[in-house]
């Protein structure tokens, strides 16, 4: 059983096993897949009641850390990638590509993936664009978040990674859940910029921003299967 602990409120489904190509027989491979929720069909009804939908933007990461431990032969693995990586929210792809890492085959009793948001500089590390629909009219929305928050996916329990196996860790990012308790009336009364965009940041519409920031803790303890 795996659990997520995250200020980003990320639901997760991890470690589905798929066969590798025939030449990948030395060890296993862990693939990271970011599932970004941009459509109504993938979003919970309670998050849709406020008429807010996010469709594109980016999330900038500064560090990714993978750790795994096994009692047998005292096997312990740690992989750390420190670089600025941009996740395209519309497609779920990363630049540069960080989709997979090679790890020794074995039975692991504890696996942890930790990802840290980029927060260096004045520009926000998270910018998501979308629309707010109210009384039949659509209004552009932009959410800006700039904080070096860290989230981790942690699993306890035996995970068997054999030679020539791909392990898929799928992390679902759903910002609609972050805004689930923001009401349509709050968004309708929100301040617009000169271009008519509802900007939600620490300095603009801060009351809505604070609700969304608190909403990042809605799913800090999510169970999933592998």
C-alpha cells in the first residue's frame, strides 16, 4: 500500500508492471508518468461546481529524488536529480525528459519518490491557465504559485522489480481539487487585471489564493495499489 504526502495534493496510482524490450534485461526501470487533469471527464463533480477549469500552463521542478530499501543483502538505492525541469501541464511531458531511471532488480520494502518545486527567482514556478464560466460567460483565469514545496510518494510493502521489467509510477496532478472549496460567487467577484484575466496569486485575489493553498492538503494521505 502506498500513500502520498503532499502540499500539492496529488492523487497517485503507481507501480503497474509492464514488460520491457528484449534488450533491457539488466535490472529494472522506473518510469515516471505525470497525468495532468485538464478535462471535465477526469475531474470530480464537487470541483466542477464552481465553473473553473484549468487547461494549460507549466509546473517547474528543481529536484527529483528516488530512494528504495530492501532487507535482503541490505540493498539500498538513492538517485537524485538536481536540475530545472519544466512540466507541460497540457501534455504531461517534461523538458528535459525525466521519464525513467534504471535501478537494480530486487524486492524492495520501502520506496520513496520526492519532487521539489522550483522557487528561485521572481517568476512563479507554477503558472496554470484556464477559464471560469459563470452565467453562460467565460472568463480567463491564471493561477500563480511560487514556493519550494516538496511532495513525496511513499510506499511500504514488498515491491518486486525483476530484470527486464518497467515499473510505472503515475502521478496525477489535479488543480481543480485545490480549488474545490472556492465558490463561483467568489470567483465572479474576483479582481481582474487590465486584460480581464482573473489572476490568483499571493498578491492578487489573495483570499482565493489562500483557499487554494490550503486545498493543497486535501489529499495528503491517499492509498493506492501497485
